[in-house]
C-alpha cells in the first residue's frame, strides 16, 4: 500500500493487517498439514488403503477457532469501521466541502470561493462550462473550478461530494485510503483528514471507457495559510 497520508486511514490499515494476518495463518497451517499428509500417507508406507476411521476433534476445534476469529474481525473491527468511516458523514463545523464532478475522462473540481457559498449549477449550462455553473448567480462569481487538481489544507477534515456527468466512475485516493463509486444521477461522498503535505494521486478505479487509463488527478495538500492564499488568488477562475 502507498504511505498513509490521512488520520482515518490508520483504522483501515489496522483492519487490512488483521485480515491478511488471519489469511497468512490459515495458509501456513494448511500448507503444513498438506506436507504432513503427503509424507505420512505416501504409497511406500501405505501400500494398501485402510477403510478404518479414527475419530478425533482437532479439525472441529480448528474450524471453530477460525469462525471465532472471523466473527471477531467482523463485529469488533469491520462493522464499527464501516459505521464510522463509511456510513456516517462528519457534522463538525470545522469541516470543508469540495465538489467533484466526474466525466470521461477528467475530474472537475468546484470550490465555493472566499464567501464559502456555492453558486447554482444546472445541466442547462453544461455547454458553457464543465460544471454547469449559472453565470447569473451572484454567489458563483467568486467560485473556483479546476480540472484534475484538488487543493486541500493539511489537518482539516474534508468532505468530497461526488457525482458523474456520464458513466460510472470510481474516485480512488489510495494514500488517504478512500474509494467511492461515482454514479450518474446520484450523489455520493468520501471524507478524510489529510495529515501530510505533498501531492497524492487520484485514480479512476472503475473501467469507464477507452480513455480510462488517463483519468488521473492530483490532490495537493498544503498548509492552511497557503490554501487561504490559493483561494484568494484563484477566486472567480475556472480552468
């Protein structure tokens, strides 16, 4: 996995390590058992097959241990993780929202500008701009739109609202440990708190057409002062 760059991603990594640890134990255990069977029941030692049966409970005990481990992973880790990081959306006033509209083959990004109010958008204006922003809405005069570039302040929780103009895409941001399908006619969300400065790749994780391979973007995580300055320098600009 890529180096972790979000606060919430730690829980995801912990769950992944536990699941892979269980699978590794099962793999090693079955491999050892397979080797023992090959040696113990080889033809030179067992020229004649025996139909007698020797009862034992070892296999039952092993099966119950595996079931218990899987239930522990499900109820103690997986379900709480889903409830916190997937089913719920932060309601803290300190969060920020960024809107992303997917299309073949780009990510259109929409910021509300210094007034923190999004301008109206409508399909009627899609021929004029990729986001369908209403040019007559005063709230949208300072809005910012970019293509394939997302700017975020470090250590601030961001909610990314996702929708699509054409086909199903998938917003994948491995460094933040988030991935979400983007479906036409629906609005979906991902959220995370970036805790490392730098640039991190966005990849479309759903085959979306002949140009799928080049549907990439960059998340730029900068300091809060640099982000505020970027908003001021780019207000009203639409790439």
